[in-house]
């Protein structure tokens, strides 16, 4: 969403049961799919996605600014 105008644009679809989204500053967004138990990377320029890792009950995601993503597990709180 453009914060100034309120205009909205769908970047990607069909990603599953999305939990959280973290943006890396290099044009990639990382999101969790709870139902699919996975962490996905989405290219914000074209909407393509790829599997980064299988993560049971994936819910939250945070990036460390370097090369790591931290994913929360809804089932056991880890």
C-alpha cells in the first residue's frame, strides 16, 4: 500500500495461510505459510515466490539483516 495515496497493489497471490511478512531491503519479502508449514521468499518486483525452508506450523518471521531468518512455530511457541 502506498502510504501517501492509499493505493493498493497485489504483489503475489496463492501463498497459502500467511502469518507475518518481513522485507529485507533488497526487494525480497519473506513470509510464513502456517498451513503449508513453510517459509517463502517473494520477489517484490515480479511476485514470484520460492520455498526457503519447510517449517512446521510456521507463523512469525524476523530477519537479522545479514543472511538469517528466524521463524516462530505456532504449535510449541518456539
